[in-house]
C-alpha cells in the first residue's frame, strides 16, 4: 500500500501529463468545491450491468442534483 503522499504525487503527475498543469489545478479546484459523495454514488451505480455510456449519463444526472 502506498503512502498518501505517494498517491498525491502520482495523481498530480497523471493529471498534469493528461491535462497540463493549469487544467490539472483547475480539475482539483472543481472537485474540491463539489458536494459529491463518490463512494455513495459508486455503491449505488457501479454494481449494475450497464454500458459505459449509460453510466456516464447517470453520473451526469446525479451531479446535476448538487449544482447551485
């Protein structure tokens, strides 16, 4: 098992490589602001046999509940 710091560093590296440093920071800010319980959502939605497209649709609908 990795340390919290190792996970943070790996996550930032991946985000920075894929999004660029500015958008990686923006992503972190967006996630920090959202009132979204990923663990609860995952338990309710990821145990179903549905397509990725349908999963994405459900995730979008779920997050709309929390936007002001």
